[in-house]
């Protein structure tokens, strides 16, 4: 064999070099990749030694393979199976912690000596005794674990529903829970009471203890089992502190209730069936009701009351409490038969950002003889909010204050469609009503120290109602209606924008649009100041200030810097006479603009009146004074 010459070797190297230069990198990569694939065994995957093997899920419905007989103190037990105690009472060693991992413990009693248990393990068939706490203060209520039957049912089953939810509340509260959460549930609860009594209704309600948050979700529906009894309370707090009720939907039996006339178990006539409430706050302090939807009660959506009636002098009976510092916020309260919210006795209530609507509506029913009959239609008073302390004012001016209402704030809320009115101030003190929307009125009886400010009033029936309707209340020569401030309100489309009577009023900076009468001066109105109000109307018939033959006790009323532009008379005072004090000026108008849109036909009108002064006013019309005395005109001007 010949040995290759040096020239032959050189030729081979040149060939190889040219060959590799003609192959691009991509072709080489593909060939190498194909080679790797071709040399990889079929159906063989490289193993990752660190990869965990898939765990088989535990079937938590299977019986447990252990008992509690062998556990030792200071142990932690994970329950991921069904542990049937077979009716036995098991006394546990010291400091046992039982944790929920999807399983359950049934049919028996556990007696602890220290330790904890998961709330998810609690249920109707498991009794817990001894020294033990929940692992978490937040408890979630699962209806089926507590034998709650959902949907329409019988009185007997709905009674068990109420008893069972109370058992859950009582148990978890004793074990240290402070939050009781409910999610998806739609169930009826028998809370009927055949006597109108706070304690009696409390005992038959869902009861919320102190320092406890009853926390419902949008999927929570708690309903009153239909009844023929005249009273009930679905949820109550009684003589509690720091209770919270939030979320959820509470529904009364208004449309299913049996309104057959009835005497209760103490023989009292209760034909009106007006004492069924969905939340009743009784003698409780620092209570919060937040974001609850409330509908269809036969009485009130929410009522706030004292533990019991007071002594005649207004003091609390020894050892009893009124409700204090109650906050009702972000709630929707609709279609209550009697009142949306009623405050009967309380010190410090705030109603904030609530919608209260369609209270007391419905056609009046009549019996076979044509007499009014009770039915699902509204029951008096039919107000969105009723502040109604039951105190008795005698003819001699003395008073029995068996209830008192003080320090109430109603703000940022919307009241619409309420049959008789939006708010009634019936014997209450120190009330602020601000930044609300109304479509009917705010009215009163014998209340004092009231501020009504920065609200919007738009009549739902243009040309009707009094937006703010304040009455005098005199007994034994004493005026019980005094110290009102009415300011910054926007009022539109009423018959009377503001009607006032009583003592010591400040009415200022209100805007009154398209009302038949801007401000009506009633009888028994005195020691008051009205200023910088604006009254404008394009109605065919409209007045600025007006009074009719009812001023027997009117005196010392100062009106200044008003702007009035109406279709008819800017001022019409008829029979404005105080016979008991003819020497002083009853009323004065100072530095006002008093215009009519028809200056040739309508004037500033004073008829059969006495002791009225007009000074420094500007008007586009003249004065018309008829059968009147001591009408003083000073430095007034007529503009074109």
C-alpha cells in the first residue's frame, strides 16, 4: 500500500474545508437534533428525581380509624374524617387542640380541660363543655350543620330554625367568638309574640349579645314566618354593649300576615297588628346596624327603645337603661307597614346614608259595614322616620316623660314614597337633620332644639304638601316647640315651602322654588329671625310670605334681606293681630327685595292687621293696606 504523498493530504484537507463551508449552521443544528431524537428510546421520559409524586386526596366522609381514648395531654388532633362519638361523653386530657381538616365530630359530648377547637367542627349533635376556646374568634355558620330548614315551611320547623340559630350563637359566644358570619341561607324563623312587651319579644327573637358582630352577606335572607300574632322581633339586641348587625336581607311577613282581630295573652286589644319589627334595639349601648336590607315589616323596620318606661320626671328607673350611641348606616328600609325607623327612647342616635322608601303605602281596607279594617295597607303614623317619645303633656303645662329622645342626627339619606311623610319630630330634643333628600315633608309636634339644614326637598306631587311644617304646641301657657334653625335648604314644587310656628326660630339662606307660598307664618310664632331666604316662582298663582287670621300670639318677628320674586303678592298678611300686645311691633320687614311678576295687578298686601313695619325695602309694586292699624312704612322704594 502506497503512503499518501504530502500533495494528496493537502488535497483532502482542501476538500473537507470546502465541504463544511457549504453547510450552514441551521442545517447542522437540524441534523444534530434529528440524530438526538432518533437515538432517544421510544416512550421513555427522563425522570426528575425531585418531582413529588401525586398525592391521593383524603375522603373526609369516611369514618375515622382512631378514637379519642388514646390521646395524651398537649396533643393536636387533625379531623379529616367522620368521628362518631356514639352518644358518649369524652373527657379529654389537658390542653387538647382539635383542628378541622374537612372532617366532622358528631353525636356526643367533649369535655375540655384547656385547649381549643375549630369552629368548623361545631354542629347541633356535638356538645362542648369545660374550659375551651375557639381557635379563631371568627365563626362561619353553616345552616345544614345546625339543622336549619330553608325555604317555606311550617311554624314548628321555623320555630326550630330560630332555636337552632340561637343555640349556635350562644355556644360560639361562650367559646370566645366575636364574629358570626352567615353567607348563603334563605330560611324562615318563627319569632311571633302574642304580647307587646320588649323582654317577651326578645326571648322569641334571634338574639345578638354584647361585643358580637352578626355578619350577613348579600346571600343571606332571614324571613319572618307568617303569623296571626300582633307582635314580633326578628333580630334584637337587649341591654347589650358594642353589638354589630351588618349585611343581609331581613324580610317581614307584611303581605302574608293574618290580620284577623285579636286580643293578646294579657287581654289587650291588638287588632292593629302594628308591633312587628325586624330589628329591635332595646336598652343597648354602642350598637351598629350597617348595610342591612330591611323590608315588609308589619310594624317598624328598625325600632330603638329603652329597657323599660321611665319615671314620670323623665329619669330612668333604677337599674334600667335606655339605648345610647346607636348608629344606623348604609341601610335600605322599604315597604314597612308602620314606620321605616321609629325611635321611642334613646340618647344619641345617628342615621347616616340610608334609603327609606314606600313606608305605609296601600289602599285602606274596609269591613262589610264600611268601617276601616286592618290589613296589609299602611298603619299610622306611616313615616319614613318617626321620633316619637311617649310623654304626656298636661293641660296645666306639666309633663310625664315616660320616654325621652335626645341627640339624634339624620344625615346623607334619601326618603321617598313614604305615605304620610318623611320625618316626624314628635316630642324630641336636640335633633339635627342635614344633607338629606326628601319628596314629602319634615313635620313636628312639641320638639325643641332642632336644626334642619342643607337638605333637598322636591315634592313628589308638585303643588302639594309643606316641605317643612312646624307647628306650635302650647299647654298651660308653655310653648313646647322652640329653638329651631332652618337653613340652607333647597325646596321645590310644594304648596308651602316652609310653614313655621313656635318660639325662637332662625330661618335663613333657604332657596324656595316654584311653591305656591314660599314661607307661611302661622299663629303662635314669636321671638324669631328670618333672613336671606330666596323665594322665586313661575307658577300662575304664588306668594312670598303669607298668613291667614291665625296670629293670636305672634310677636317680635324680624325678617330681613329676603329676595322674593313671585307671580302674585310678595307679601300677603291677613288678620295678623296679637290682641294681647298691641303696642309692640309684631313683625318687621327690613332691606328686602319684594317683587311680583304682575306689578299692575298684585301689591304688598296687608289686610285687617296691626303693628307691622316695612323699612328699607325695594319692590316693583306698591303697598295695599286695608282695614289695618299702625302699619309703619319707612324708606321703602319702588323700582321699575
